[in-house]
């Protein structure tokens, strides 16, 4: 898929002009400082124009994508109860017959031991056709976060099982300022000059 990186001519002209001055800059006096601030403001205005231009282009696609997703989800929602009922009935049927087969195998094994005659293998009462199989999906659910954190702290669970919630840590760092003292974390400050 080819990409079209062209911009409207007014934005392209300004961007080209700004891009020509991408060499490192040393500010030696107030005039140079103010010139650099003006150039920064122009760059930031250009960033906003380019972002808005592409956001405007993307908006109809985003709206159409949301509509398609909603339509698909609505149709899938009609199917979900049927699929769930069929799955439940099939699993119940299989489970009942697995239990019957296990009891039959116990009886046959006991008879075989009592008679001394080896038993021939039993055929399962349910034979699943080719193309179908039972899938077990295993997942973990955190029911006690404090216990999980304690397990990581004492080494009985690996560190990978917990992940810091960065937005919450950032909020604490902003709110607490220099007093920020969460164990294992440090407060980092990044400065940027912003124009209006």
C-alpha cells in the first residue's frame, strides 16, 4: 500500500522552511534567545497544524471503523447465546459419558483382576468426529492483590506478575512533588518549552 505524505501547499512550504534550520543552535545573547523562542513557537504551531490536518483526514475513517465494529458486535451478540448453549450442552454430554466410561473401566478392571483374564480396551461411548476437539483455556484471576504483592516480595512469585500502573505513579509524583517517596521509584522531571 502506497503512502501519501503530501501536505497542503501552505503547510508544506512552512514545514520545508522550518526543516532547513535543523542545525544545532547555541544561544549567546537575549536576541538569540528570543529568536529561538520564536522559532520554537513556529515549530509547535506547525506540529499542531500537521496533527490537525491528519486528524481531520482520519476522522471519517475512524467513524466508519467504529460503525463497522458496532455492526459486527451487534450481529455477533445475536449468535453468542446460541453458541454458548450449544457449547454447554455438548460439554455436559461429553462429561456425562466420560464419567460413564470411567465407571465401566473400573468395573472391567476389577473383573479382570478377579478372573485373571486381561480385559480388552473399552471403546468410548462418545466418539468426537474429526475436526472437533475440546480446548481448555487456563487463565489467572487476581483475587487478593496484597497477597500477590507479598508473594513477589518474598520471592515465591516472579516479578513479572505485577506491573506498575504508570498513570497512578505519575499522578502521585505530581501531587507529592519533592516529597514523592514510593519504594522502588524515583521522581523524574523533564522540562520542555511550550508556546501558546
